[in-house]
C-alpha cells in the first residue's frame, strides 16, 4: 500500500514522453546547460551500458570514447535537465549491464546492430 | 501559525525541484485529522487540542474509546441530561488509531473539525517527531558515536570499546551518566527544521526534505518549527 502512495508522490516528477531505449542502444542525450544567464543544449553521444532504479529514481549510464579515453556519464532518467533522448542505433546484447565494454579497446567496443523487421525487409 | 498534524511515514524517494535538481524527500501521509477533544484550564488543568488519525475498526475499539468520539447512550448520560448537565461535545467520527494532544490554546478550533495538510502551506520548515527504529543492544561506537580505538599499534581485542571510563582510587567509582553500550533506538526522536518541498492536498501527502525518525509506516507528529 505504501508503494502506491509513494508512486503518487513521485508522479509529478516522472516523464511520460521518454523514448523506449534499451541496453546496448547508441543514444544522443540532449542536456540543458546554464552558462550564466543563457541556456544551451549539449549533446552527449554514446552507448547505454546500464539502467538502474525505478520510479523517479531511475538512472542510466552512457559510455563513449573521447580521444581514446573511455568516458561514462550517469543521468537521472526523469531529470528536467535532459531535454531529449534520441536513439541512433540499437545493438545486440545479452547482458543487462555492459560493464565488459570497459575492458575492451578499439574495434572490440562495437556492438552488432539490431535492425527492426521493417528495415530488414527493405535490404 | 499552524497547529500541527498527525501522520504516517510512507518512505523516502527523490523528486526534482524547479531548477531541475534532485531533492531527497520523505513522503508523509499527513491527516486528515479529527479534533477529538479540547482540553481547557478550568476542566483539565491545561490547554490542549486532541487529534486523531486513521480509523480503527470498531471491533478493536473498546466502548470507552468509542464513547470518546461519538455519543453513546448510557444510563449515566441519560440521568446527567435529565439533571440538566451539558455533556461534552463529541467529534462524531470513527474511533482513531493514533491519538495525540497538542499543547496550547488555539483560536477557532472546535471538536469534530477536520484538519488537513493544507494548513502547512505557508510553513517554511517543520519538526517531525517519531519513534526511531530499535537497534537492540548496541556498542558505544554506534550508540554514542565514539571513535573506538586503533586497528594496530598494540591495540588488542578492544578496537570498538570505549577505552577509559574514569579515574583510579579517587573517586573510586564510575561517575553517573558515563556513556556505555546498551539499548539503542526505539525512542521518541524529533527531527527539526525540515524544509517543505511539496504539499499534495488532494492525496494528503507532505514531502519534506531529509530523513524522518522511524520505520516506513510509523506514526509521526508534525509541527511547524519554532527554530529560526
């Protein structure tokens, strides 16, 4: 019962227009950044390697390689500072957490692409 | 100034504020509370308002408890009315699970009135009182935040003990009040100056920033803070 009440309290913080992205997807995360007075949007592109938590506490981790150095950012999924999440491509994965990518370098980082049925019919 | 309210701790979660930052909040189901009784100096020797929270099934309530909230017919009440004695006002509601009194006189409150979480709308910060979680027998490091002793340098088997507890033949005994290991928790505790993050009047919910004493589902007393 208390979980129901907790959900009520979280409701206003939860986004409903989120895209359905999965572990292994390559995404563009548009984050709002305040520079003095002005607000601008910065894009962080990378592979989603983990999702954790539930309700308004849910977070996801995006990993990318910058100048041959691995960079990971953890975002609160429902944060108002995230303007948009765009799914660029989907990878085939058999794990819920892709921490094994941290030990890989170069070409081994790439995931096999999963295509939707429509796309496959076209090719 | 708002009187106060009784409630139940639902649990902790996080919400986003206007600037998009995460705030760790405790959700409290606060009210609605019936005013069950008014204590007055003339009758009881002190002024107070008695509130009740959550209905209790009638089968669990004794006749005395039911008689407090509703007018029950009895031989005594019949003879009293016949004698022209004005009986005490009753709240006319279900028996309540959690009943507490708030000291002091409050204008414009009558028996049977229902108080809601709306009254805290202008409150900056609240004090929340509850019964802390029981920890059983706990050592001095847990119970009194003592530092314990070193891991090395000759310390043997006393790493988590308090060390010296006094002097020698003078005074020849341990002073009263020396903090030692023992029962910890399960005590009335007040967390003061908690900021109000949000009030959800429709669902009787109160979101305060930070932690509140007691387990989820534990009863709490909420008051506006007098701390500056």
